[in-house]
């Protein structure tokens, strides 16, 4: 004799499943936090491998030895990433004081027109380092306050680079390793899920990187035409912020408009706002459909929730990793839906 009706039993079963999944996820997050010096390099290496795999494939296709191709790819990573970091840091150092001074001037102007709202913005510009520590979470505060974290970050970067080399060189063995570790009868499904997840991350990384360069180039050129001071540094902010969808573009665009307002006046600020909005429209309606059309498409609400969850778990690093990991999860779900969804029912045509 059943004590509960069928609906109540189903609800209880789903509650148990949700609690089990949440518990496993929580334990996994806690373990990743404790083992972050090993987990973070692996995740960064996977992202780097997804971004650089096409270059490696082309070198192997023309006859280059796998080890040599992987080594040359890693050297290219060091040169390109090092050069990009140098350009971004140099631009920010060169124009950083000017940008901060412009933000303070914009805050004073807003204070005169809007009162308390401008005062809070002035506090934001004057205490940017403190606010970065608060909003960046534990990771950012440790980078600012602890010299030991710098050495730890360098070690993790070196480990991630070495892992990229091995992931590229031994990528042909990955499928065999997954099939050997999969439970009996699930090898095909596990391999298919892994391939779909990696393709999703690969498409996201390649598309986001290309879109970031285009956005930064367009906004920098627009600001240079408008003679906005610190255009190179503002373009660098756009380039870095593009890897945090929506939120990064909003922050970098707002900074550009405020700098234009402070140094070039209200009319130029409106033109700068028009440039930022035009680039965002170009990205949303042209670049993303063209460049990321074959990747897993995620609703903006899902992206924002993923970024928020990543920030609460691992600060700035979590914000950067949240979206590609979510893309991988959507790829796995899409593969499972393709394999196990019931076939569509046959449509019976009307005799009329």
C-alpha cells in the first residue's frame, strides 16, 4: 500500500536527485579550491589547447613532427601572449594615470549635475584599488597583498604551458584513454560527450578571441578619431574585458565614455557612446552569428548567472573560466539529448 500519491513520490524523487547533484557539485568545488594549484593549470591548459589546436593541426598536416609542432605552438603562445600582455600593460601604465584623472574629473562634473550620484562615482575612481580588491574576491586581494601569490601564479602558468605541450602532442591518444577508462558499454557515449564539449570550448575560445581583437581595434580607432586621451589603454581594457561577456564590455565601454566626457566634453562623450554602442551592435548582430555560429549558443541570462557563480567561487579567475566551462557543459547536454531523446513522432497528413 502506497502512503503517498504518485505526484508526491515523483516530487520527492526529484528533490533527492537535486540534493545529490548539489552535494556532489559542492564537494567538487571544495576539492577544486583545495587543489587549485593543480586544477587551475589544467583548466587553463585545456582552454589554451582549444585555442591553439588549429595551428597545431596545420603544422602536423604539412609534415612537422608532433613533438616539434607542439613545441613550436608553445613558443608561439609565449611570444604572442607575452607580446599582448606587454602591449596591454604598457598601454595601461602609460595612460592609466590619465584615465583615472579623467574619471575623477567626470565624477566632479556629474556631482555638479546629479549630486550624490556623482559623489559615489568620485569615490569609485579615488578608491579603485580597494574596490578591485572587494569585487575581485579572494584571488585579486591575494595578488595585491601577497608576494607569494605572484610566484605561485608564475608556477601555475609554467605548468599550464607544459600541459598545453603534452595535450597537443598526445591529443591523438585522448580518445583511446577515455575509452579505456569508461565503464563497459559507455565508451562511445563518453568519447562523443568529450568531443562535443571540447568543440564547444574550442569554438568559444577562438570566436571570443577574434571578436575581442575586432572590438578593441574598432573602439581604439573610434576613440583616436575623436581624440579621446588614453585611447590605447581604453582599447586594452576592451580587449581584456571581452573575455567576460556582457559585463566586461559594459565596464570598459562606460570607462571610455566617462573619459571622453571629462576631457572632450558632452558632445564627444555622446559620439564615444555611439562608437561603443555601434561596436556592440556589430558584435551582437554580425560577429557573433558569423564567428560563433557553430558553437553552443547560450542565453544571456545563463551567461550572466555563470559569471556571477564563477565570481562567487573564484573571483576574477572564476569569471574568466565560468563561460567556457558552461559552454562545455551545454555541449555535453546537447550530445546526451541527441543520443537519448525519443524520436519525433510521425506526422500523419490530413486526408483532406
